[in-house]
C-alpha cells in the first residue's frame, strides 16, 4: 500500500476541515493552503489530530448533527497520521484540487439540523 500524499489524500481533508481557519487573515496561527506552509507543522498536526484537539469542535454530538461540524472522521485522522509517519510526501501536483475561494466572513456559524 502506498503512503498517503499531500496532494491526493491530505489536501482534500484540510480543505474540508481546516483551511477555513488555517489561511492568511483568519484565526489560526499558520496557513495550511500550500504544501510548503503545511509541511513544517506536520508533527504538531499528527499530535493534534490523534488527540482530537484539532479541528476544535465542542458541540455535543448527542444533541444532533451540526451543519458546520469540522471534526475529523477516524479515517481522516488515520490518513493524516499515516502521511506524517511516512515523512509527509508531497505527491503529484496534478492530484491537487483547486483551492477553494475564501468567503468574506468565513467564521463558522452555529447551525443545527
């Protein structure tokens, strides 16, 4: 089995769950947009996702499903951990999804279903 790569496996997880805060001008202390800005933080990322500290999510799942839930599935956690453990390979740039446009106010809103 091939190790996960940033471009194919990790970047989509970061786009969906992390980049709304981990981008220039937002609350997080560093950007996770390009590989080059993400790579130095891989050790901290591995620890944070294993301990489920990141992405932060404090709503009680017993209350219901929240539309803005950014928590990671176990598969996503395992993918990030395996990627870091394998040395955080970049992968083929052709596999990278287009960057999502930031919305004017990307702060998460509270919405329950």
